[in-house]
C-alpha cells in the first residue's frame, strides 16, 4: 500500500522538542504581538500610532486591517504547530500553505529591512503613521521572518528531511515567469516606469530589488539538488505568489477595477500564477515513499 509521505509522518514524542525550536517559537510570538495589538486597536476604533485618524476611515482599510491581523494570528498558531508534537500530526497542506505564504511575505521584508525603516523614518516624511509604528511593524516582520523560518526549517528537517536528499526540482513555466518578472522588478528598482512601475522612495526601490533578485534566483534550481533546490524553489515562488496577491488586493481595493492599470494587473496575475506553478513543481518533485523511517 502506497502512502503519500508529505501527508503522513512518524509519530512524534515530546523529547523531539529542542531548545532551538522553543526559542524560535516564542521569538515568533514576541515579534507578532505588537503588530497584532496595533491592528486590533485600529479595528476597534483606537488611534494609537496615528498622525491622521482619517487614514483608517474607509471600508478598504477595515478589510485590509482585518486580513493582516488574521495573518498575524495565523503566524502565532503556526509557530506553536511547528514546535509542539501535535503539529506533526496535522495534514501537510494545513502547515505548508500558510507557512509558504508567510515565507513569501516575510522573506523580502527581512532581506530589505535595512532600507525600509530608515527611509520611512527620514526627516520630512509626510506619512499617516508615527515614525515608531514603522519601526515596530517592519522590525516585527523581519523578526518574525527569521524566527518563523527557523522554526519551519527545523520542523521540515524532522518531518520530511529524508525526502529531500538528492531532490531535483524540474524546470517548468514558473521558472521562465520568475526570470521575466524578476527582470521587470529589477528594472522598476532602477526607475523604469513601464507596466505600472512607480518607485518614488528608497523603500519601494529596495522592495522591487529584493523581489527581483529572489525571482531571478529561481533559474539556479536547474543546477542544484537537495535542500538547496528546495529553498531556491520555495522562497522565490512564495515571494512571487504572496506579493503578487497583495499587489492585486491593494490595486483593486484602492480604486474601482475599471480604473486600475491593466498592464499592472496582468503582470501581477502572471506573477501569482508563476509562483503557484513553481510550488507545484516543488511538491511534485518530492518522492513518494511506501515505507517511512522510524524515529
């Protein structure tokens, strides 16, 4: 009888929880709580951290705050699932999809944090939020990114590490989409304005540069195998999917669809589909084993 090794895993014991996993878990929680408190405050009428209270006076902001607060709550739940034995018993999709999306959102911020906060805190910046909020939010995202991805790496190594030895991720359409869209993001970072590119700050340029470099890194999966191939497919694909989804959400929420930039919408949709295609290629490349190793 065959068994999908991604769905089932050996029964864990409490002894498998190491110090590094506990530190990563509670570091994630500490990094997530300040942002969650801000979002709950704003959703319930609070004005903490606001220079201009009217910034929140729109249905789109309510939806966005509720959505991002929910994502932060999921990150906390994931941290516990990746640490404690009951998390090993969860169906793989319940773990893999949210941590994949979280990787996509957090990895570019963690990599570009050195540019985001200084730019937002620059003297004369006319922003609706007080300076310390940007430091808390983006600093918290970077903190979460490193802590949560550490927790996931330790979890994945224990649950599925034996499946990744010699892994080869096949080149598919997603790789070509990644290369093309990555080049566009790099061009935007240097000031190009085609297809909806609009960079008017160092932080926007840095985000485009990070997203572009991550996407371009996917081409290296043809030259690597094992954990390196998994990471080169996982992280760029997640960043492509998550931030393309966010681009679409913000574009549609900020203006009527009829007035949105058609090239930018198409570009984001293609990038989202390319990220999904890369993820499918990675999952399909993981071998199926009839017998799982004992722990």
